[in-house]
C-alpha cells in the first residue's frame, strides 16, 4: 500500500493559513508568510486541508511524489 501525503503547490499558495488552522495533526506551517509547508512525519493524508483550501492548491498524492 502506497503512503499518501498532502502536497501544497507553493507557486499558487496564497498563505492564508486556512489549511494550517484546519489540520488536526498540526502538520502544516506557513513558511515566511509565503506558502504552506507540510511536515511529512505528522501528515496522515486525511484530506481536511485540501478540502478547506480556498485557493484549491493542495493535493493528496503518493509520498514519493512529494518533494
């Protein structure tokens, strides 16, 4: 079974912080006020952040696809 993780698109992220606020695991932070970053050790790919993102820039992908 392939592990999955959240992957925000930093080039399109507006750093609004909604994903950070909604993440039940505290796996998301906003890097220097510019874009969302996911702590892969904490992310369980629940998809709550992706659903909450008003800019629709977060995908749930295979862990191997996350840079």
